[in-house]
């Protein structure tokens, strides 16, 4: 190319500047609540907040935007205005929210404005001075050590029954007590998610397909005693794809019947009861909080309430 030849621009390919023009403007202190709310929604999805948490936070912020005005600049939101909003929620809206709902809405404010402060949009966090009000929700039920022992023995009775042996109750009870997995996680276990290739170190994999739930994926160690029961279960039930090829409700029946056979009448033996029993036992035996949070597949936000309940259940 000679020095006299004009430089040709490629008009068929979008320039970097054009691509950047398609992006939303970055947040600033004078950005609107609406813009911040949209960015926060994307942040929650990226961080893997649970569906219920995202839905609740979005609803809470929708009410806040309706009260303050959707175009209100972020820097104009003060602690006093947030306190007035919460007072209106309790006494001026016409349908006062419950203590539990109010607690969650305060949490929403703290997480939302704490995020804005944390990424440098706001110099101060207007929600930080707002006093959190603890809702007195009932503590979950757990099994006492003696009840756990009776439940395991009852499940073993099914396993060793000479006339009609059934390995499913013992396998199910053992999995839940050892891992604390949720009902949906248990029902979605694939046969291949139970790895017994090393009988002295069996493991269970909890897998989520959605990328935003990636933090819930985890590998959980199992006790070697589960391997013979797993092998017997495969011979009896011959599962093809899923470990338990039945409905979650059928698994609930198995737990309920095992609890009745164990003579446990103070609580109903179910997925939630065994999940909390497992968590409390792990904590009592010295499992570090961060390790327990990861074992339960909880986000750091969800862990806040869970750890307080575990503390209460263990008398701390």
C-alpha cells in the first residue's frame, strides 16, 4: 500500500465501540434504583442464589421501588428513608407483613445496598445501621442419638429379614444420615452418582445441571458399611438410570414406616428431619462451619440462618 492510498475501514464488521454502545451504562451513585435493581438481578443469577431467594428478593425490591420511586438516584436513599419504608411496611401499607417476612425484607435491603457499597457504587451503606429484627421461627426437629440408633436398627431389620429382605430402607436412611442431602437431591441421584469402586471410600455425587447452581455440586464421603447394602439393593431392585426409581413420595413412605418400626413417635421421620440431624451431628463432632456449609450445598447467605438454627439446636 502506498502512502497516498486511503485506509479502508471495514464497514461490514461492527466496531468495538459499537459493541460497547450496546452494553448498559455502568452503575454510578446517580444511577436509578431501577438500573441498580436490574444489575442486582443479574448478580444474583451469576452467584447461584436459589430460585426462592431470587424471587423473594425481587419482590421485596419491587415494593421498595414502588415506595421510593423507581427513578430515585441511589445516592438519595438514606438510612432514614429505609427506616420509613420499613415502618410503612408494618403500619401504613394496610396489610402488615409478618415478623418473618419483615426479617427477610430487612435482609434484602442489607444484601442489596451492601452489594452496591461493596462494589464501590455507594460510599456508605444506608442499610447497614438498620436494625435486623429476628423472627422467631420454630426450630427444625431432629432425632436424639438414641432415636438415630433405633432408626438404623429398624432399617437393618428390613435388610436382614429372612423371609422378605429389603435393602432400600437401610440404603436410604444411611444416605440421608451420612450426607444430609435434600429430598430433591436424593430423588435425582443417578445410579452412577454412587461411586463404590473403592469399597473403603465410597462416595456420592450431588449434581445440578444449571450453571447458577454450580456451587451446590459436591462429592460426599460415605461410610464403607453402605457398600454391601448398595450391592444388595441393586440385586433386588435392578435400577436402570436413577438410584431410586420411584416417586419422592414413595421414599417418604419408606422413611415414615422405618420411623414407626423404630418406635419413634416424638417426631416424624422424614427428609428434613434427617437432614438437620445429620448437620447437627456433624457440627457436634467438630466439622468446621465452612466445610459443613459446603456439605449442605448452601450459599453463604442461606448459611446465615442455618448456622443460627444449628447453634440453637446444639445449645451454643
